[in-house]
């Protein structure tokens, strides 16, 4: 019974913003901001294009996706997107 009520609760969650060019622009901007923040991290591992290491690129992209998700949800919540 608990499994069914958990699935029902998940199914009635808030609607999120559908994918659009505006969402893509916000996500790209946030990813670039994450990569910019990653330039300040310690350089460990092989260097890739632009002088960033593989660890910095992966970490920056992950951080950028977290920033972008928060930005899209926040901007949708306040009605900007």
C-alpha cells in the first residue's frame, strides 16, 4: 500500500517548464558559468582544450547543470519563463 501512495504522490507533483529555446539559453548560460567557476579549481589530470583539465570540465558541467536547473525552476516559479 505504501508503494502505491508514494507513486500517486510523485504523479501529482508540480508541473515543470517544458523544453524551449529560452530554457536552452538559460542552461547554456549556467553551464558556461559553471565552467568559468571550474577555472579556479586545482588542475589535476590531463589538460583539454582551453587549458582546462578533464576533471575541471566534468565538474564545471555538473555544477552548471545544477545552477541551470535551479535557475529554470526559479524563473518558472516567478513567471519570467
